[in-house]
C-alpha cells in the first residue's frame, strides 16, 4: 500500500483529502503545520507528499527546502497545494524542484491523477536504478560513469536515497549486500555486491584493500606497518584502522 503525507493547516481540506485517498486505497498521514509535517515525513517516509503553501510559521516552500536537505526525504515526490493561481507562484514552486502544483479548489480526479503520475514516475526511477541498466554498454559490461562529484541513487530498503560519490568513506561486503559508511556518519545497507561497486566506482578514488572492504582514498590519513606482513590504514571519520596485507598496502601507496 502506497503511503501519502498530507500537510495543510485547513482542517476541512486535510480531512476531505484524507478520506478521498483512503477510499481509493492509500495509507494516509496528516499534519496541520509545516513543523509537524517535516517530523512526520522523516518518520513516516511516505511515497508522496502533498503540502499546502500558505501556512503559518513554516510555509510549504520552507517545508520543501527543509526536506530537500535530507538524502532520504529529498527524493520523495512533492505536490504543492495553493489557493493562489498566479503564474509567479507556479514558477517559483517548479524552480524549487516540486513535482507538481495544484490550485485550490481542485477536483478529486485532478488530485488522484497527479498522484498516480508522480508514483508511476517514482516507480520507474526505482526500477531504473535498482537494475542499473543505464550503466551497461552494448556488450553487457557495466560502465564506470561516476566521478567524486556524481550523485548515486541507492535503494535503502524500499526507499531510494541520493549520495554523493565523494561522501562514501568505505564499503564493507555482506555477501549479496553491502554496508556503506558516509562522511556524514550514516551507515546504510544496500543490495549491491562488491564486484558491482568496483564496476561503477571511479578507480582513481576507490581501492579494494582486501576481499570485503573498499575505501575512499580521499579519507586516508596514514598507514603504518603492523607486524611483519600487514599494515594498518587509518581513515578520517573512522575510529578503528583497517588491517591490510603487504601486497594491498603497496597497491595503496602506489595509488596515492
């Protein structure tokens, strides 16, 4: 069941919209102001957000901007509701990156059609990135298409999240899955094997230091000898060092 968050300070609109959406089969949460709406969005992680623009304290634009700062909520389709129909409002909402803009009063069909279109688009994006078909060349091999400033969309559970390639500090293998550690202190588990990471990560930035770990060279602070045949590698943002074999430590030194 798809989840929808409705944010509107008008009680009658909240209730009527919730009733309509629940009748057609959506799971609905409602918020009466921007602050509670932001909190619910981060807890509820809806498939789509419908938000009024003219609200006290935090208006719809502020809600959108705040949610756009978070890699989880920034990819949620966002529909603005407004009682205003001026072209300037429409342009401003679209410039912010909203997915749609509906003027009050609106018909049930208008709202439902907009929601359906946005959800279909989101599902296509999720499938697109989940399969990563866009990275494959004609011979079926995966192309390395990223650099450190590229954004990568990863599926975390059922929700896509945007990450900057350069923010990935290191990646650990969990067989068919991997654990990703970011410079912001986030730890996420995604369905991607180590060989898949090696195919898409820029080779001049990332190096596999042993079977289960890939590290970002930009975060290497130092490495030092550790007993006779191994070394320790220290990464910025990471408390514990990694133990690396002599062969891989030589590869690491050459790559720096």
